C-alpha cells in the first residue's frame, strides 16, 4: 500500500478477516477448484488493497465480488473449455447440515456450464438481485433469468435427489 493508505490498513485487515471465508466459498462454487478459488480471491484482494482508499467508503465487498467473478470468467476464456473434475474436496462437517446432500449438490453444480454456475452462485448463494448479478457478470438481466432457469433445470436432471431443495430455490 502507498504511504497515504497506512492509516486505513487496520480497516482493510478487518474487512478481509470478516469476509474472506464467505468470499472463498463463493469463489469455490463458481470455479469448482479449491486452489483456483484461493488464487482468484487472493488476486481480487490485492486489487482491492491497491484501491482501498477509494473503495472503503463505498461497498468494498461488491467491488471484490465483481473482480472475483470477472477474473473467473477471464480464466474460463483462457482455457477455452470447462474442466470437469470428479475429485470434489469434502467440505468440513458442519452441524445441522446434510453433508451427503451438500456433496451431491456441489458435484452437480460442478457439471454445469461456467456461466450457469456463476449465475446460480450469485443469485442463490450470494443472494444478489438479477440486476446486480447481470452487472457483476457483464450480461443482460434476461440472460441472468434464462441461465438461472436453465441451470436449475440442469441441476434437477443431474441430481434428481435434490428435487425438493431445488423447487424451493425456484420459487
């Protein structure tokens, strides 16, 4: 950070500590690769640190999410094909959650097209509006709606066991 940003460093550290796990989870759900998710988040946080003095009074989390998702799209474009992995790391056990259902969902999510996956994560995990999702991904609201619909339909096909949970999301 530049010397004039030294006074804001504790705020930046507090911001990162408070949100890094949630942002990492979103990055993982978007790309399906734990190491890539860590890299995407680290790069997004570096970009935030460089602009912290201008962004801190606005919505720094939205800034990071926009960078995170746009960098993920850039990565997909660079490799020009989706990498489908069968080795999904198991999430740490959490009380009150159905771990087998979560694993089934993560595997099915990993088999979606990248844009469908991004739309579903932004809309239903990060709880962004259709308009905000469109803005973050640089697509139209109509595309967000169609990708969400197609993605949910595809999830139902890939994992019919998730039927009840997916019906709740579509409402």
